[in-house]
């Protein structure tokens, strides 16, 4: 059952990306970002009867003080990545999150990188190289240079770097409060904090309500995916569930081709499959 739920989480993530890209015309990034959290709340509300309010420690609030601004920065970069670049060329670069997390753990915590983890990092890097194989005719290192030249991959690499920090903090927060409470509380908190931040920056938020018909399905996909993800965590080792959920990287490439007619399908599908294999090796190391 956990495997099915993790697959549902992957499919919901890919669906949310497609719906966000379709709704992007004429809408600023902050409205699309807010919609992902705001319209997920009605779906997440189904968890409330199962939520037990834990005792919230000062450590938990300290974690939130770090996580919330990072999460807001990450979602803005994420939205810009998928709306200014093909899905098939941006989404797979999220696979660098576990690779970067492995590197920072070795650098700052002195953790030993197992051979399978190192092999996973190399697969992720080679998969990224394959994503830009058409640039190979310009030079052997040109596929790597193309990653930094193109907005989508560049933005998504920044998101991956942020997530390599927040993913560890989320794990601590879930251990402090439990998965059901945290999933509802955290999304509600992000939406509640984001609105005054936008208001202070002079960004209008009313369009998120005026365009609810196009934006509501995005939130539904995010909410359903969040529930499936966290329930799967209670039924199987988290590492296994995350590895399956990362299928969203490949689904994003396929969705880009099916819904937006994106080119370079063969090399992007091959590259994303290599990156997914690398993520699996790192996650299960």
C-alpha cells in the first residue's frame, strides 16, 4: 500500500507542475506560489480528525524560523523554473537535492559517503550532462555549462540547494510533532506568513481568489500529494517512500512532452532516468 501512496504522491507532484505551467499565462509567480499552499488547505483539512496537537518546544519554533523563509524563497524559484523553462529541462534537476545533502553531511558532519552514495552522485551528474547532449558539439564540457546558462535548470539547482537544508529540518520537525500535525500546520503557516510578506512587498494577493477556477486544481494536487506522501511515511521506511516519490522527476519529463510538446525528449528522458537511479542509490545507501 505504501508503494501505491508514494506513486500517488509522485503523480500529484507532476500534475501540480503541469497545472501551474498551464495557469501561468498572465499570472505572476507569487500568485501561483500562494495558490499551491492556500488551495491545498481544504484537502489537508481531512487530516484534522486524526491530528493530535503535540507539545511544541522552543526547538520546534527555532526550526520554523529557519525553514519558513527558506521555503518561501524555494517556492518562488521553483515557480520561476517551471514557468520560464520546459518542465523536462527543469524538474529533473531537483534530483541534486539528495546529492547535495550527501555532500554537506560529509563536509560538515564528517559522515562517511558509502560507495553506493558516491555512485548515485555520479549518476545524477551524468544524467544532468545527458540532459544537454545537443550542446556536446560545442565542446566536451558544454553540456555542463549549458546548465548554468539556462534559467530553468539554474533556478532549480538553487531550489535543490535550499531543499538539501530544509529536508533535514523537516525530518527533525516531523520527529518533534508527528507527520499529520506537521503537514497541516506547516502548509497553513506558510500561507499565513506569505500573505503579509507579499503585502509588505506591495504585491497584490486578491488575484489568487479572482482566478480560483484555474488555481484550485493546483492546490488540490498539492494537498492530495502531501497526504499520500506523509501516510506512506507511516507505512514504510521514509527512504523507500521518498525514492518512489522521486518518480515525479521522470513523470515531469513525460508530462512536458505530452501536454506542452517539449522537444529533446529522448535525451531528457534518458538523463532524468539516470538521475532517478542516482537518487535511488543515494536514498537507499
